[in-house]
């Protein structure tokens, strides 16, 4: 069985991620520093993925091999961005995980 497309990490950078964001959608970007030896945020058994699927959120996994960072880019639609971020932060990502919230531009 092949992995779904959103489960295959792609190579990129934070700058590249920002360029690919749709200004009409909101995103949460999780950044994990691999040099700290924490667990990967890409672990498919992580509780957050069940939450993403239950809410029909889409995501991409991005690895920056130069800076040794992994990024989980989650498209959360629009509205209730702060509430969604609060929910997801409770799912036990590694302690040093950095969260970025990008809200859709209003028309």
C-alpha cells in the first residue's frame, strides 16, 4: 500500500513554504528542530493527525535538510483559527516545537 501524498515529506525551506501558501486560506505551520533529538512531528501515530483528518484539514510535510528542520504545514480553512491552534497545541507535540499561525487575508 502506498502512502497518501500528504504523508510523503517534500524537501524545502520555510521561505519556500511561505511562497506556496494560498492567501485565501489559513494555516498552522509546526517547526521541529531535528538537532535537538526530539521525536519527529511526522510520526503518523501522533494524535494530531486524527484531529486533522476528522476536521478535513489537509497537510504537507516539508524537510529542510540544510537547517535540519521539519515543518508540518496544515491548511485549516478560514475562521476559528485561534481555536484550532489551541486544540492542536494540546496534542503533545515535542516541547520545543514552534507554531506559526497564518490567517487568510480578508477580501
